[in-house]
């Protein structure tokens, strides 16, 4: 871990195998939550014009989740104990924002993906020297997330009613979910 890494080692911080477990656990949880958000959005907007874009993004998230589904047992890492919470919360967030309209659903996607972009970028930086193959895979996933964010912004995410408040709340919730899933 270098000084440039956003994850700084403090007394009591996980290192080595423990840190790898945290990374895999939180990333698995994030991809699971993303799939649930898109499932919630599709439950409301499945036949709307945004439905095709949401389905495509969800398919990419499912591919990411399948990769983590393989990495967890291969590295003897358990998923977060919060999976049942993310099952409900992800769907509720997706459906709730979709009920506010297509632009609000896109605002949700843009906000979540902005947080995930920074999250993956920090992990890629942290892992680049010691685990370059994993860093490369996370970088590929990060690029997909950036694509989702950019597509959501192009689809009018910032035009959603109450965009700033909605975006701020979703980003805060995403950061909290990351913090909790890393630890629990």
C-alpha cells in the first residue's frame, strides 16, 4: 500500500488477506445492490423508453456479480451479513426513484455510479502493485460504472425533480452501504 492510496493503514486496519476479504465482500455487496436497484427500476419502468437502457446496465451488473460470486469462495470470503438488507433496500431505492419518473431513476443511477467510480478507482490504486490481475478486473468494472453514470446524465438525470437533494441523499446512502458492507 502506497502513501498515495486512499486506504491508509491505521492501527487495527485490515491488511493482506483480511483486506482482500473486505474488498471482495464490499464489491460483491455493491454489485448485488446494483442489480436490485435495476430490478426495482424495471418493476416500474420496464415498458418505458428507459427500460432498454436499464436492462442493459443491469446485465452488466449481473456479469460483475457473477465474477464476485466466483471470487468469494475461491478466496474463502463470506458475503456481507447485510445481504438481506441490500436485497430490500436496493429494490426499494430502484422502485422508489422510478416512481418519481425516468429522470429520477437516472439520477439514482448517476449518483450511485459516481460513488462507485471513486470506490473502484481507490481499490485499483491500492491493488495495482500487489494484485494487478484483480486491479485490472476492477478497472474494467469501473469503466462500466462510469459508462452507466454518463448514460444516466445524458438521459436527463440532472433534470429530475429535486436532483441535488436526491443525488446527495443517494450518494450518502451509497457511502454508508460501502462502509457497512466492508465491515459486516
